[in-house]
C-alpha cells in the first residue's frame, strides 16, 4: 500500500468532474487500499479519489471512533432524505479549516463494492454528512462552496499563507 499526495485547495484539479468506473479490477482495488491508507494516516474520516488526482467515481469513509468500519463506494448514487442538519465540516484538501455546513441527515447510497457487486446502504448522522461531502468532490465541488464568497476568500488567503510557510 502507499500513501498518496492529497491535492490542496485551491488546486484547480479539485474541480475536475470524476468519471464512472467501468470495471472493478485489481488496479481499482489497489487504489482503494491506497486511499484507505492515505485517509487513515492523514488522519481523516473520508477521502474521494478526486483528492488524490484520480478522477474516477470512488470514495472511502470511516467515521467510527475505533477506525475499524471502512466503507468504499464505487459509482455512488445518492438519494437524500430526512431533515437539514448543520455540522462543522473539514476536508483533507483544506487542512485546519472547519466551517458549518447544512446537509441532509439521511441518505441512501446505491454503489458498487470492491468486488464489483451492487450494494445499498442507508446512512444517517455523521456518516450521511460525510457521504454527501465526499460525493461532492466527485462533482468538483468543495464544502467551502457552501460558504459566502467573502469567507471563501479569507480561507484561501489563510491557506496560501500556511502553504508558503511550509514551502
Ligand atoms: Ni473533503
């Protein structure tokens, strides 16, 4: 397994729309394993392939406290349900930034699993929010897009400052 580089906002590659996976082969399974390792080591609760510059419709998630409930979704299709719920969101592509975002508190996901079989999951709460956040990445959308443009500009400046210090 390998730890992959995570694209950092405002990298324009984060805006790429991901393409569906046609065949779930060894290459895809290796990518999923690498995405898990990258997510766990970051550490984060979710990662979309878009964030590691692979523009395929794959996301991985683990919102459990013990980091032992991994979920991988290939070609996920969402059906949003339930009530609006506001939570503080963060993203591995925007380290150190946390802002409130409102999403649905329930979601039904139809996807393909790592063995190429169709799978359905009904999720609520944090898992439901995380699935919506990661699926947005596949459309080239980031959680800061839900904020005001003024707030987004401030975040951009803060991150550019951080990146300069690191460089
Ligand atoms: Ni994210």
